[in-house]
């Protein structure tokens, strides 16, 4: 029996093409060895103003330009294309949801909103054309920032009073009453500023209308092939069956590519059909900044009641979420904040209420973590404040509030983002805490801090815990097909943006089916191969598609064994499949390979190749019965779906030691540690890579990255020069990682999601560490040296508060 | 202003190509769309991310900050040129596969060319020098830990391999230290 | 982000280049392009003609004598940085160049190009000014030398006429017994500095040049000021501004910190160097 691949660090199959420069990303589509021929390129006129009415659009000079094929504005759109883009995830609390039009109709609501769409011979000419379009505007006062949205001196949308898109309150028990009765009480105000996913590859779409067969083929850099397919079909008034969406290689998503349809995802196919040509849109980096999506901007107010041990009696959180100009993705982000804020704790009484507000800025859709970072930040800063107030160790206060290992499954009494109960399936938070304390050297730190202080140096330590609901439904599916060559072709409908799905899923198939890993080929995100799918987000791919693929492979195996048993005249229970060969256990001479079984599964009249001829040495079936039995199908396929009752809850803890420069306030990371529980690991090398990447993105989000809007709604840092993503030099040399595995009882492989974990506790852990180093509260993140310097100056002039929030731990 | 076309002979990965392009055609676009070498990727078009890095006469340069017309008389190596003539992975590519130095693969070609030149200039880099070698390239997926490991592994593979080049088209070494040399 | 159309010539000699520039008021010189090309791609600049000087022979020389270092127009940052001779004669060049962007940018960008681009946030303009260097420029009218003090007239504005090309820049040698140092603080390694300083100490004379603090590269004379007061004294001649990366007060703090650091380091070079060999470069690496 060969060793199982589950749990082994198998090298990635994707690398073979990526390393040779043979990936096929969306901008590569339509390019052959002789270059790109016959593909037309699109460019978009985008609003330079944050809020304005459009009085007139003059495109007269555009069509004169040589190389321009067509230009569209709103007036050229008809039928469903002229209606607003879909509001993908409605919610009863979203009483005032608004989505944009594919091209701005009467007004624009953020810098970057699409106004006109030009198609030309190449992108250079298309941009020239865009530059010739003349628009006259009537300026409207822009609303920028949560404070201004709340004050509502101006409105983003005339028919949305107070700029409030939604208000949602959830209660577990009676938090206000419990807080009033609690021995101690604290209030905190906590802020996180906007950031963004910023994958290295921006958005793009290519479409080709095949008039010979009346089919629209779309390639788009998306996280959901089926979502785009449905939207294109509806908007272009095509049958679903006439549209194919093929997800190419995608250069990172991190959430921003789950939103759909982008205006361009509709305009490109529309143009392709109208012009009878292949049309391509590839956004540039500035466009990505001003017309994709952002996330993270929230302001929180916490009231908490607790006792002498730090045990929470009641937690009351009010927060304000800035969702930008439109709400296509509904309330997912603030709902996740509301629910995941609880983390590994059981606060006894919990009240959370949020308002989701409009501003004249880019819209907000999930970014890795999707509201959890804000929730974790809020909860963890509260825990730190309680510890400081009581003069207790910050880990002791947390431990006292943990859900204990014997309390699972634990129902938090709320509804999660998937519409299901927020019930944690498994976890061991005390064990994780032991591990993270050991990994970071928590108990030794006070001594270290003192000795550094004696040398005039400031160091601080922070720790943060999180719980992440992963593997949300509704379902994913898989199709496993064993071809007569022995190759195993696997398809699942969700998509890939660097997670190594083709490798990880092949491991699962090889394990279950007994074929060799090298014979498995996995395709993701192609609606021609698997048209039933949801998408890649919420750390769900391994759980959802992994489980579905495992189940589908199981079905295929059942059929293999049934046919092979017949061919080998043995019982299925006596058979084993090793490296693609089925044999009788203990009798290796009696064997049949998977390819031959595949031939036998499909009783054709014609022998096409050697494989079919070779198969004739075996005889299967009963000559007295139909060649294809009544409940069966020809071929060697397995198809199955996995649809869980609820999400499965991964968890983890991060800790960091930082040093702050007394003169320049520069922040240096001395040590970063991660303890991580995502159940059973399919490929530990890939999971670790996800953690590294998440931690780096978290460091970026805590110390470097933010969206800098000015009061007129201009994004001041819409480039990589001024939006500061970390290079290797900004990331510590090592990240200490330890694992815990509490398997999930909810899926056959016991796995939990891993993709987002690295980034969830970053704001919390850095705020805590810097506060510990400085001795004054850090309540707004991200933080730069300049901001830290300003806080230092202010904390020197202002008197010390009587309710000491955030004084250093003893 | 009309787009006058210029005849440009570009030598890429050892092969001469004649293209007719407007002066404003960026080298990155010419490589990708005129020559069909889509391995070089475009992440920002303002010279910061490094995904577009190619070797020009053996030295890493941002192809998004050059015009194709300027690339005349230059020998360019792209990621495709790092693969062996028989299709096998070169040492830097091999190291990345072993060390899981890539996830989505979009930034990877820029790292591969940069490191290839970096190791020619400094075949035995210290750990710090390995980090320094990749300090001008952005990656959003990997967090760099495994990329640094890949640089170290690549140095090992390069020094144990008996061949000098990494497949077709590799040219003169980068960055000699004598004075007054023209680029 | 593609440039607007432009005409393009790639002259094979300097006279050809000068004639092309003189004939077109809206022409620009293309050398390294590391600053110019992004401006064109973002359509922040739209010259009608680009004169590509990369094909002109003889412009890349790095000439080092006991008097100083002369860099030709096409000398790439990387080549200047690699020149052991140049480093020996004027160590401040290498100290500053290490901080210019990233190695890949330095492979194509030219030091002379950076100098005439006149960005107050760049390293080399203020180094030229601190050392009292100069630039030799040519046009169809002939050649002339512009001293560094007359070179920078406004933000991103040099005193070159529209049809003049800088053919070389000259940096005087470090005098015997003098010391130099450079340091800058940036958000990320390789970024534009939030604040940077270069010091020249010669006998009692102390002069410090600053980048990213004023609109133009600025040099302050701090001769006779006690070290601990130098930061404040420097600030009297500077106007640090706030932007999205740093407040004015924080920049001022960096002026104080960096002034002390570079003067201290330059003085250390004086005391540890022999008369013929210069000591190691900057004290603090970013």
C-alpha cells in the first residue's frame, strides 16, 4: 500500500507552467506564438469626481479616431443592461441597498465610476479615445468618511436618509442589563481605516461570441465562474446554456474578485456580440484602486461589564461600517464582524448593532478576513483593556472567558453570514494558548522588557485570538472521470487564485481512488466542466470542494471496483487499487488497470484504440441483460456534492514582539508567532504558505496600508508608490508557526479552512504590542511612525485618564 | 499625432524578432502582445512591483519602464528564456518548485529573472544578501519566506550544476565592477 | 496606463540630438526613463517628441581624477555605485546611491538624469549641491557649466533651457581630512525618503543637505553650532511639509534625528580615516 498523500507536502503541479512563464492569465487569452491578433481592446472613461450629476456626454470626437470601433454610454444600453447591477446578497436589514448601473446613468457616486466604454484596436488607442470624451458635470457635495456619513449634512443618494443603508441589531441575552449590574465597566472607541486586497493581477475579462453555435465564451479573472455566468446570461438575455465562463489562471484575488458582475464583465461580452470580434478588457493599476473594491473601514464603540476575574458579564458593541457608494455584496462584512467578534469566548450576554453607511468612495466588498479583522480587533482590545484595568495578565483574562474543549459543539445563539446558526463544531483554545505563549516566550517577556528599558529601548508584546467560520455552504460539487488512457480528469466549479487547488485536490483523488498522483488533472472554475458551484471565498475551497471531490472519487471508486470485480471474477471487498492498477489483495498477477476498466464501463460497438482492443480479454456483464444496466450510466465517472449543515470553525492565535524607536517612532518586528488550527491538513506546505502570505498581508494592513481619501473624495494614494504594500524587507525573517488539529466532525476529511487566518488578528496584535511598548492606548489602526510620533506628543501633554485604559501590564 | 510605426529588431531569448511598433509601445507590451511571450507580467506599469522585470544585456530592468524602440541592440532574456532547451526547469525555477516559492505565479517571472542575474553576480550570497536580492519585487501571496528559501536553494543548485547558463538566450553577466563601463 | 502618442528619434550623435531638441519646443530627452516613463504612462506629461540618447556613444563614461568624479549622461546609477574609483575619491556618491530606489531601477536610471529631474525628494540633486558640483549642458548654441547652486529653481524645475541636454555632472573629490555621511528614513526599503540628510564636514565647516524637506534640494550651513542644537538650527532654514505619509512635525523630528546622525558619522569618518583611504560608508543602514 503506498503512503497516503493527505497530510504530505507534495510539490505543486501548477508550478510547472507558472515557472516556465506558461500560465494563462486573462490578459494572455487570445495571444499565440505570433502575438495577439484580431483581439480588440477596451478602455473605460471613469468619473474624476466623487459626486456629480452628469449633464452631457459628448463622444463625437471618439469615432473619428483611427482604430476605434465603438463607444457606449448609458443611453446605448437597453433591456436588462440598462437596469442596475444585481444586489447579490439581499438582507431584510438592508432596507436601502443600492447598486450602480453598468455605465453611469444620471450621476456618479465615486471617483472611478464607469461612464463610457470604448473598444479599439489596442489599449493605447482606446485610452486616446477615452481622453477625447467630453463630459459636463454638475458638482454635488461629496460625503467622505464615517463621521461625515453619520452627520449626514449631505447625502450620497437622495433617497437614502442619513446615508444609512442598513441597521442591524442582534441580541443574545440582555447585555445592557448585565453590564449595568456588573462589578466593573469599561467603554472603548476603536477605529480601523480602509485598505484593499490589492492582488498583483488586476481584473480583466475577455469574451468571444461564436455565431456559428450561438455561444458566448467568457474568460474572466474571477472567484466565481458560475456567478459571472448567471449574470452575463441574464443581462445579455441569453440562455444560461448559451454562456460558458472559463476562469483562467488568476493572479491573486483575496476577495476582491468575488464581487460580480463588474460593469466590464457585462460590457465586454456585449461588445463582443455586437462587433462580432473577441474583445478584451484588462484594467490598469490605477483603475484597480478606484473602481474595484476596498474594505476594513469601521468605527466601533464598546461597553463591557466584567468581574474581578475579568469574566465578561455583558458585551455591547455599536459600530459604523463604511460601505462606499454601492452595496452589491449586501451586509456580509458587517455581519461577519458582528458574529465573529465573539472569537473563542462566551460573553454570556451580547448585544451588537451596526449601521452600514454610504460614502462617495469606492464600494466595499470582502477582503481576506471579511470583517473578522475588525471584530477580532474590537474583542481583543477589549480583553487587553480589561486586563489593564484589573492589573491582570492579558492571557489570564482571555483564558477565563474561553469556550472549554468539552463544551463543543457550542451554540453562540446568533445567525452567521451563511444564514445558519453560529455553532462552533470543535476547537481547543486553552491548548492553543499554551502553545502561543511558549512560542512567543510570553512568560519571559517582562524580564526582557525591563532589560531593554534599562538600555533605553522600548519593546512591547501583543497577543490576539480569533475564530473563523470557514467552509460555508451552500455547496460545492465535483466530477471525477477516469478516461480510457487511465488519466483521471477532475472538475470542480469553484476557482483558484494561487491556493494550489490542482495539487491539493489531486492528492485527495489519488488517496481515495488509488490512482497515481501524476495521472490526476484538476480543472477549477470552468462552467463547461462543472456548472454547479458557488465560488472561492470564506476559506471554503478545501472544505467544500475537497469534501465533494473526496465523495465523487469515492463514487468513482465504487464503480471501478464493481466492474473490476466482474472482470477479475472476485469480490469487490477483495480488491485494492494501487498506482492505478486494480488487483486482488495478495494476488498481484490478477489485475486490471483503471484505463481498461474505463473501456469496459462503456460498451461501445467500436474499438478505437489499443486500450479498447486490450480490454476484450476481459468479459463483463451478463449476456442475458442489457449492456448498460438499468440504474447505471456508461462510462467511469463519479459525481457528488457536499453541502454542510453549517460552517466549520477554525481558530488561531498570533503574538508579536515589537520595538519602537524612541526618537523616530519607527516600528520594528522582533518576533512573530502563529498557532493555527485548521483541522486536518491536506498539504502542510500549502497551508504554511497561506499563513505566511496572510501574516505579510496583515503586517501591511497594520503598519503600512490604508486608503487615503481627501475631503473631496479623491483617492490620494492610488498607486503602488503611495499605497505601501510590504516588500521582503518589511516582513520579519522568520515567522514561528505551530499547529493544532481539532478535526471538524462536519465533513468526511475533518478539514477546516485556512486561507484567511493569517490576516485576521493583525490589527489587534500590533495595536496591543505597540501599546505595551509605549504605555498609552492605541485605538486606531493602521499606525505609521508618524502617527505614533503624534500620539506620543499628545500623550505627553494630556493628563492621565482616571479610568486607565491600556496602561502597561505589570 | 498619429502613431508612426518603427521597425525594431529585438533579440529575445537568443532569437531575433522584427516588429513594427509605435514608439510609445512599452517593452512589456511588445514582449507580450507582439512577440507572444506572455510570461512577463504587468502588475502596475509604474515600475514598483517588479512583475515585469526582464534581463536587458543580462541586467534586470523593468520592462514597463522601457519602450520597445529603445530595446534595439539589446539582448533580452525573459522568464521563457530561463527554461532549458529541452524544456527542463533551470536551477532558479527548480528551486522555486522545491521551496513552494510561488502561489498565484503572477509576480514569479519578475523574481526568477532578478534572481538569475543576482546569482550570476553573486553566486554565494549570504542570507542577508538573498533577501536584498529580492528587495525590489512585490509578492502578495507568499509573504516572501519561501522565496528567500528559494534564493538560497537556487544558489546551491547553480553552484552544483556543471552548465553555466539557464537555457536559451542567457547572455553576458550582470554588473561587472570595473569602472567607466557603458551599460 | 499607456502614454499618449509622440514622435521619436534615436540619434547616433550628440549634434543630431541637439538639433532635434532645438527643432521641437515640446521635446524631451529620454535617457534612463525611470522617472519619465511613468509620467508618460500616467499621461501627466505628453511631449510631442522623445529624443532617445541611449544610442549616442561616449556618454556613459565615469571619469575619476584626484579632483573629482565626472559622470556622463548615460552612466547608470548601478555603474557609478560599482565604481571603486569613484567611491574612493568621493564616498558620498555610493552612500547616497545605495538609497536610490531598488537595484533594478538603478540598472537603467542615470545619475545625471536624476540630477536634472530636480526632484527634492531624490538623493542625487542634494548631494550635488552639498558637494558644490556642477552640470555641463549642451545645446545648438554651445556648451555651458551650471553650478549646483544655480541648478534648482523650483519644484521639479531645473534651470536648463528646454533644448539643453545635460551631458555630464561633476562631483568634487572629498578633500583630505574631510568626512561625509548619508542617511535617510523611508517607510519601506527603497521608497522615496520621508526625510534624508547628507553631511560634509571639513575642518570646522559643517554643511548638511536635505531631501524631502523643502520644494528644492536645500543645503544648510551648520558651522559652529553645537551638535545637539544642529537639528533645531537646521529647521530654521527648512520648511518641512506634511503629506499622507508624515506630518510636518514628524518630518521636523526626522530632521533633528538625521542631522545629528549624519554629522556624527561624518566626523567619525574624519577621525578614523587615513589621508589616502576613506573609511566605511554610512553608519546606519535602512
